[in-house]
């Protein structure tokens, strides 16, 4: 079925006229009414819904959104998962299910979408990633901090289950780098990391105070062959494959011995959906580390040489992203995720990752010819 963008796109806002908030501007007895879809803590502080049926995904046109939407649609039905982004979708994406154009800063439009479509769960993916955030600090604050505030507030007021990915970027230079535990020092020195820590703490606060069903996973770097990464410090681990296949050469922006925690996209998607749909009773905490593989650029390139071409050449030209990578974990301890809700990534070696990435990119290139 083709879902028409124009039917779902919020074109204008006739419903809510702003009322001046100076008491002088109001005649005595004037009642200030918010628009019909704005609610304030409709639900008791402890009530949490047991299931989710209709889900809104924000920032859904990035590296992870379409994959998460497709997997969730296979469980909830195509028409019950609403993809949204500030960007416009391509025609293929429009064919797969409903799409709404939403800016995460426009709280009223999001709340209207939630209300009109009877949304009961949100997966909030809108973000400015670490490297891009250091280049555009105001944008990072606006999207990562104000955006998270908006969506958490809506989830609280409408009793929505909400999943927001955190990141290994929430850790900082003073955090232990190997097998980093769930609970440890968190003093990140990037705007991206600071926003993630704030989001985690606000979600946990609303969970304790208002009963919000807030869930978050601290992802490592996610590696995918058919969707490009959006401006992060771990992007090299995707770019290197395309460069190898296209020109047998890659200049890496990190030093050769920079180990970082990583995960293949299929594991990220399947485990995220498992976590999002898990009964709340299975979860003993709101935020969990998840991890799968750890490698350095040199290790990755040696494996590419082995599996793709011995002629593949890598050179190193570290830039501002090196400073970010130096503050992040080489690996994270995810034992609590494994024991509480059975987190179980399937792709856990550098050689199996390389073989998977090469086959996905080659297949895609063939298809696009
Ligand atoms: N990909 C990774 O390696 C990784 C690792 C750790 C955590 N995460 C987290 O997972 C989530 C999704 O990551 P991703 O890799 O898909 O990111 P991405 O950068 O690829 O996509 C983010 C999306 O957000 C959208 N966006 C930006 N500004 C917006 C706005 N004002 N309103 C609405 N949408 C807006 C962008 O258009 C983009 O499509 C993010 O929270 C990210 O921090 C990702
Ligand atoms: C790790 C993660 O959050 C993202 N891939 C980034 O590098 O910014």
C-alpha cells in the first residue's frame, strides 16, 4: 500500500492560537485551555501499559531508523509504525508504511501526531552524532538536549513507552576503558556525550517519579553496509569498506591502534526490538550497556586485506575525532543486559563482520548497477 505523505504531513496549525500569558490581557474568568491534544499527566504515577501497539519513530531516516521500522512493522503491522524525520523520505520508504515529517523541536506537531494516531510507544532516534556535534555545537544542544526534553515530556504526559538510544559516548576520559560497567564514572567531554547523560538521567527521573516506561541502551559504534552513518567518530569502520571496494585504498581519521566497541547493525536492530518489546518486569534497570566486538583500524584493515584484497592500502591521518575516540570505551560490560532480557548479539568476531560487510556491499552494488 502506498501511504501518501500529504495525508499525514502536518501542514498547518489552525487549532492552537497562542494566548498572551500576561494576566492583564485576559478578562476576569478567562480560562486558558491548551490545544486538545496537549495533556498533563493524564495517568497515575505508577501505571505502565503492558503492550505497545502503535509506535512513532523520530529521526527515522538515519543509519538505524528504516531497519528498526521494518523489523517492528513485521511484528506490529505496517500501518502501526509511523516513521518520521525532519528530512523527506524516498519513494521506496513511503511504500513501506506511514511517514510524518516532524522536527523534534516542534513539540506541538509531535504531540498532535501522537494524539491523532493513538501512538502508545516512541523510539526516539533524532540526533546529531558526536563528530558533527563538535562542529555544530548549537545544533547539537538544540536537537540532542531540547529534542530529548520534548519527547520525554510528551511520553510522560501521554503515558507512552519510550526507547532512546544512549551511546558509549556517554562515558568520558575518566571512565575505565575495558569492560566498562553499567554503573561507573560518567564525565563525557563532548556535547553529544553530555546530552546522552542528561537524557539518561531525565528518563530515569521520570521513571521513578512518574512511572514513565523509559528504556535506553548504550550502543557501541554501529556498522552497516546499506545505510550510511550520520557523522560519528566510529564512521571510519563503515567508510573503510566502501573505500576498499571502490578504490582499494583508505585514509583513516583515527590512529591505527584505536580500539573501540562496535556492533553489526542487524544485531543492533534485533536486540533493540527485543528490548523495546520486553515485559517491563524483566528489566531491573532503565539503561543497559550493549556490546559485541572490539577492534582497531589496523586489525580491521588486516582482515579486509585477507578477505578482499592483499593490495588494499590504509594510511592514517588522525583528525579532531581522535580526541573523541580516546575518551571512549574499548569494550563495555553488558552482562546485565544478557541476564535480564537475554541480549545476545550473533556477530562477535572481526572476521565475521568483515565477511558480512563485504557481501552486503557487493550485493548492493550489483543491485544498483
Ligand atoms: N549509529 C551509531 O553508531 C550509534 C551509536 C550509538 C548511539 N547511536 C544513537 O542511535 C540513534 C540513531 O542514530 P543514527 O545512527 O540513526 O543517527 P543518524 O545521524 O544516522 O540519524 C539521525 C536522524 O535524525 C534526524 N534529525 C536531525 N535533526 C532532527 C530534527 N531537528 N528533528 C527530527 N529529526 C532530526 C536526521 O535527519 C537523521 O535522519 C541516535 O540517538 C544516536 O545517538 C547511534
Ligand atoms: C558511538 C556513537 O554514538 C556514534 N557512532 C558516534 O560515533 O557518534
